[in-house]
C-alpha cells in the first residue's frame, strides 16, 4: 500500500503568498476599482535589460539553425557559462573552479534540493524569522530543526547555535529582514562550522544589492569557508530572471562532511543533478552569459540601482511617518516594526484598508517575525511613490 509522506502535514497548506492573497481578497472584492499598491512579494517588475534580451534571442536563434541546434546539455550547466561564473568569482578575488559550479533553474529549488545529499537525521539550523523555503523543505525531508533567533538587539543577525547542529542556512543580505552579515559575523559561523564539522548553506541571492564595499558578498570571502560552506546564487533579483529561472550552486571539492572525504559532497551533488535534473534551459543559459558580460553587468547593476532608489524612497517615507525600521540599506527589503499593540496581521489589515498597501506580515517568517512587516522595494517607481504618499497620508506620525 502506498503511503503519504507525513511530513507534509507539518507545514502550512499553502505558501505564504497564498495566505496573503486570501487575506486580502475580501477587501479587494468589496472595493472594486480601488488602486492597490503591492509592497509585499519580492517579485521583480522592470523589463530585462537589452543586452540580456539580445543574449536570450541569440539562444532562440541557435535552436532554429541545424548547425547550432542543441538538445540535451550538460546537467551541470553549459561549459562556457560555468567558466564564466568561475571568472566572475575570480574578478572578486575568489578562486572557484568551474568543476565546482553547478548551474540550475534558480536558488529556491537548489535550497530545497541540496538537503538530499545529507543524512535524513541531520539537524538543520535556520534563523527565526526565516525565508520559508529553508524551514519547509527541511521539515518535508524529515530533518530536525534548530531555530537561531534573529532579533533586534543582534541587528537581526541569527545567533550562533550553542549546541551541535549539522547544517546551517544563512541568507545575507537577509530575506526578510534586510540585514547583512559582516566579515566578523560570518567568520564566527565559519569557526563554528569547522569546530563542529557542520556545513553552511549560504544563500547569496541578494548579494548584488550590497552597496557597502566593506561587507562580504560571498561566504568564500571568509578564510576557510570552502572547507565548510556551499553557496547558492541566483539571477532572479540581480537580472530580473524571476520568471526566466537561472542560478547556480557552488560545491567546493574541498568541502567535507563529518563522515565523508574531500570531493564526496561535490560528487554527490553532481550525481543528484545528473539523476534528477536535465539542466537549465539552453536559451536561458545564453541569457546568463549575457548577464555576466561586461555590458550585461553594467546594465543589470543599473537596474539594481533602480530598485535600491525605490528602497530609499520607502525608507525616507516611513521614517518621516514616524515608523521604526531597519534593513533596506544593502538589501531591497525593509523590516518595519508594527505600531505598539498591533500584531503583524492586524497591521496588515490596517495598511490595506487605510492606505491600500499590501505588505508581508512578519509572522509568516516565524515567531520572531511577529510585530514586524516586510516591505519590498520591487515595483514601478510611480507605484512606489504613490504607496509611500498613501502611507504618509494615512499614518503620518501615528505609529
């Protein structure tokens, strides 16, 4: 008799975006025609830049010609793209061999799938609040969870576990809080991982939003990290690939689990990908090559600047209205403290009903998210400005 995976009963029935849409529906249905400003979901809105569109079009054209047509590609990724990613890291002073690069359809799937190469009885440390994928995928795969509080007094950087854990999910810049770990803070996590034979899974999906050059954009900027850390990257927020899908995971050959030898995890991930994945789209990988070209980097960085200007507008507007906020300086997310006495969902309702603004209640990210809201800076400039004016008009100095 076939039996279900009972761990699915331990997670919410729907992803948090589904719950937000459900919560907002009664207001939307009873107020047809009202303009709604969406500052909730982290979904890019601006068109892909011209140089990258040209790369994607070239990928399509190649499939139309017999001499350049390609079917299945390497499951690990196009050799050209893997070498380009290696050079991209080298340009930042980091030595990543192309054989350690595995191209995928994005960071979200890799964050969940990477757990398959580790023991079922692994203890996984995740922050609270946390990007739900780390938590839900760990639960579904039967892993045990240890929560690392990420609270105001620590700058919303998760506290290092006091007991032994096996895997540690870190996200910097952080989703949802917008906090960014310093070199010293990451050094402490690397020190812990090496001492306890743990593995750090470092989600660097928002690294291109870091403006402070003294802050690390890769875990591999920390000495010794290649021996204890996997890095997952994405072009979703860096190049508008949210619906196009492309990212990569770095699994260093010197990375070593407690009961394995060097190269084992690299080989296991390679085996996982060649077994369960046919590789990222040939067309999209041509776009990835264009993103990492000099002109692609210039244009996509300008687009990131656009979103960061959105962030500044939101930050300034919320501050002027008397709200207490953090984040949003080196990340596209702002972490807003709810007015005293209001829960996350209660303030969600107030913002929607009074200002017609949809945000993300902090409680969906964990218990320590209660009393906070995540504000996303992804959106068209005119809508961002309207949303801020609406908040100021309805909540100015009333927080």
